[in-house]
C-alpha cells in the first residue's frame, strides 16, 4: 500500500514528504482542496531542486548577500541567484 502523501524524486534527488509538508504553509488553497497546496509545494520544491542542480552543474559558488538590513540570504538562495 502506498502512503497517501509520498516523496518526490528529481533527477535522483529525493524531496521528502516531510519537506513538502513543511512547505505547504506557503501555498494557500481552499480548505476543501488541501491537495492543491500540496501540489504547489511539491512543484516549488521541485523547481528549487532543479535550480540547485543546475547551479552545481555549472560549478557556481554561493556568495550570500544582505537582502534587507540584518538579513542575509541562505547559501542555496545565493547559489541559484545567478541563474534566476
């Protein structure tokens, strides 16, 4: 029996159902359709994984910048910034 909510694999990299569940809060959906938020969260994390894979393929290096006063972007954000 397959679990109701499963992991997603992107070019061999697994995005866990737990990571998708944590991302769901950033994707609004009607209360009667929580699957829409799950799908949007999985899509967002898939795109992020693809961007990170491409940045690594290109040999890019992260150079985190200050995005607002006192707030520095994450290494992953800095890594994909040049290809966005």
